[in-house]
C-alpha cells in the first residue's frame, strides 16, 4: 500500500533527510510521524474510508504529507490545479464530492467566492495560516495521535482521484488505486535504477500526475525530495547546486528557459546523474544543448494520468551528442515500453498494425486506472478488452521505439498543461461577435504548442484579436486563453458538418515530422 512507503523508510532510514522545503528539513522518522498524525486528524474530522480530500496549493512539504496521509486514512486525495478559475474548481470539488479541503491562504479568496456551490464540503484546513472559519494545519496535526491508523486498506482501493481535461469541455476524474501507483513505482525504480540516497527535485506542480509520480517513485526507494514552491530558471539551478540534486524533473519549456538564462553555465551541476523530462516532445537541437549544459544523462518519460504516467522511456543511452542519423532519429521518439507495461499500435478496429504504420497507442498493465469517476460511458470507451486507449497516434519501429505523430483527439499540450479546445470554443461562442470558432494547437518553440483560435465573425459586428483574448482571459485559466486569434471566412468540414481540424492545423505544422 502507499502508506507502507513512509513506514518502511522510517524503519530503514530513520535519520536520513526525507524532504527539503526551503528552511524546512524532515527526516524519514519525523515525516512518518507527521503523516500518521495527519491521517488520524483527517479521520478525526469525521471522514470515513472512501470520502474525498481535496488539496489546493502550490508545492510544499505539506503536499507530500497529504498524499501519503490521505492514502493511509483511506480517503482518496483530489489534487487541484491552482491555475484553474473559480468555476472550474467549483465543478471539480462538487463532482468529486470532496468533504474536506486543504488549501493555502493565497487560494482562500477564490474558495470563498464559490463556497455556496460546494455543498459536500464540510471542513477547510488552511495549510500556512491561522484564519477564521478554517482549521489550522499544524494545530490538527499537533492534537492528533501518531499511532498507525487502522489497517483496512486494500490494493484495489482508490488512492488518488486526479482530474484530467475532457473533449466534452468538462474534466473527468481518474481513479488511481494503490495497486496502480505501487506498480508504477516498481516500474520507475527498475527502469531508472533508483536508489536510497538519490535526491529528486520537484520542480513542476505536484497536482500533476507526472511530478507526483516522481515524488512517489523516489520516496519508494528512500530518496530525498527537494521541493520548489515556484518556477524560475535561477531557482532550479540554485536548488540543484545547493542540495546536490541527482535527478530533477523538467518539462521542455523549463529547459528552454534555463538554456536562455544568462550565466546558467556558472552553476555547479556536477551532482546531476539524470535529467528526467516529459509531458511534451523536446526538439532534438535544444535537447542536445541541454545535454551539453547539464552534462549528465537524460531520460524522457511518456505517459498519462490514466496510467499514472510511465508508459515508455527514452533512456540515457539513447541520448547522444554525436552519432548516426539513426541515433538522432531515436532521440525524436518516446522510447520503449517500460517493464510491467505492454504497448501496441492498433487501427480503428483494435487490430495491431504493422511495424512503421500509424495507429492509436494502447496500453496494458497494473498501472492502468480503475476507470473514470461516475463516468461508465467514458470508462467503457477508454478501457477495451483490458487495454487503455490513449488517444495518441503513433507508430513503432522494428526495435520497438514508439514515435508519437499526432493525437486522435484534439488535446493541446502547452508548457506541460493539457488544454482541450472545446472548452475554449464554448467561451468564444459566448461573445456576441463570434459566429463560429475552432481552436487548434500550433508550434511554439518555448511551450511546445500554443493555443490558436480561428474565428468567423458575425456579419455587421466587429471584434479585434486582443478583445477576444481578453474575453477568454476573464473566463478561463490564463494558460488556456488563445495566444493568437485569426479571422477566417469559412472552415473545412466533413460531410457530417464537422470542422476538419487536421486541415486547419496542416499549414502551421507543414514540414514537421510530428504534429504535436
């Protein structure tokens, strides 16, 4: 079970540093004791096994405590994206039926605005302040027992209810069990040769499955977690130098910012063993520049929230600065399936295609989710004959390297964030000047993809690009708003009347091997 991870580390590595967050250092014994107290505090607030615990905050050591304590209490955790708008947060908190919310003081104002909509919520615990109308995090820990909570957790119990976007415009909850998560921990530990004494840098937000998976995997082997509360190139470099980080997780956009940072080469990065990266493809030339700067191995991880991330890995030995065209071709792949996971490429009928042919990437393994929360229709669509259908289109070569070439659905990945066009289109349609709209992802050298809106205006009503972007900004999380708007007179459509987005994207992606 997930709760066994801190328990084991407290027995084997009692005085070794478990977590570093600024000036806060906790050893494994202290961390396990606090996790026990927090789990008992959650149950002491009236929650029972199966009740949901939502968390809204930036990265902090308390976030790690909450992941483990919620699992130990049997109360699935609902990590919330702090970039979401009040309306979006309201939907997820309500849909998850969360009974308890842990939040930082900076996020309380948005919660206060939507409080009347949160019918199931019974308690709010403020993580970093003592404020009226909320419980205080440290106080509930101090008052609770540090004894192990009752051991009534099963492998198939849900541990994490993580929300991911949906093509319908509404997020869907992914049911990740203890078995799913522990399977992924084993897969990562074996594939990446993780060991006690390694130091992992949590740079991306912990509400993302990717960083959470990294935190769990390194905790699994008794490694140290270094927490970053916010992102800047200097902070990443300083943390690597100061804490002798061996394994940071970076999204490609972070690496590009670091490459542009003046004086990056002056930091001592000699402790690095492997830079982990993922969420979006990394162009080969910037990747080679990053390899030169960091001077260590690189490992790309391809995965999904539904698989609690690892599906395939492109290993350090596949990352080269000098070599043949074949060597560099591999660097544009997503690597090969990880141990414990089976991957195949199928056509629309579920039949495996031949080597080199494009089809949908499907996955089987103990890491694959239990299903979608309250959505049997979507579960049946995604899980067919024991295989999870990723919605990613790819091909596999004779050496079983996986090349992602497009997405079956319209999802855009920008700076590691999943963005679903229909949600943005729905907002655009609310503007009085918009007759029709189609949102696509276009190439962006920094973010991987940028959101572009193609708009047909109503006759007699004018609107500017800036006006539409500002209109979306007030109704969506900032990263979802279009970066550009182009006005067109018509859209290419299928015989069924649907906009053919592949044709819309074609001119922007022309000359590129990949369409993501």
